C-alpha cells in the first residue's frame, strides 16, 4: 500500500528546494513521485521537480511506493513544508 | 560516508563555468564541482591544463564527470582523456557527458550529492537533454 501526503506550498517551488527534494528522494529505495496542478514528476529528478511549476498556494502530493515509503513521504513532506521564498 | 563523484564544468568562458558551478552547487548542495573555463591567459577558449587541474580538485576517488559546453571544449576534454588513459596516476574513472551545459550540470550535481555512482551521475546529466522548461 503506497504512502502519500499532501502539502500546501507557502512559496514557489524554486530550484534550491527542488534540489533538496531530489537529493532526499534519491536516498530512498522507494519510487517517489510528486504531483501538482495535474503534472507529475519523479521526485529523484531535479529537472522534473522544477518542471512541475508548483507555485505558492499549490497543493503538492507526495507518493512513495517501496520498502521505505513511509520514511520517504515523511522526509519529502518536511522539505515541502519548509519551502520559503528565494532570498 | 562514501566518496562523491566529482563534476568538472568546462566552458569557453570562465564566468560561464564558474556561474554554472555556483548554480549547480546551490541546487545540489554538497556536490563537489570544479570549474574550468577560459584559457590560461584569461581569454575565451579552453585549456587542457585548467581542465586537468579541475579534474584533480574534483576527484575524491569515486570518479569524475566532465561536462563540456561547446565544440572545442569537447576536443580539449577528449585529448585530456586520451592522456589520462596512459597515466598510471589517473584519479579514478573520468567520463564525459553529452549533455546540455546548465541543465546537465544541475542534474548531475543533485545526483552526485545524493551519493550516486558515476554511471548514474552521467545518465542524469544526459537525460537532461529531454527535460522541458515549459
């Protein structure tokens, strides 16, 4: 049973958090996907995550499927919840 | 923690190489990235000596991925790789990615920062060719 969680973004999903998400996702065995606004991306691909074009107020869904899926969803949820405007 | 794959960005422009390294290092925090741009006397062009020094700086034992920008940068890198093959002190495997410069650098940096091996880092850079912006 895949794990999933929704996060509402406080700021646009710009390049730096996209990198944080991809690095974190790559550390899990589970397949991890992010979706927002009808688009879907492999969370382990930074360019894919940036291509989601998720902006402030958007809801991003994290889905993970694999042996460490719950931990993967938790880790990515924390990063998404901490997204703040670029400095 | 195991050694990370190093990334060397080779550009005709020192500013372009350093800017791409800065950006890739921000997105892929923790990645080891060395810039090799311009000629030894500060003109536009590429320098085998600069690339060779950058490969040494980036090498931590897990291999190095070189991402060149255009034309003669690729030639410079190919000559260097041929020299490394004959060098018993070569710093582990060194490969060249056929990838868009900025997107490839960012994708490679993130993958390397995650601790992935050289073939995966190269694949991430080369897959960047298919990434759409819009």
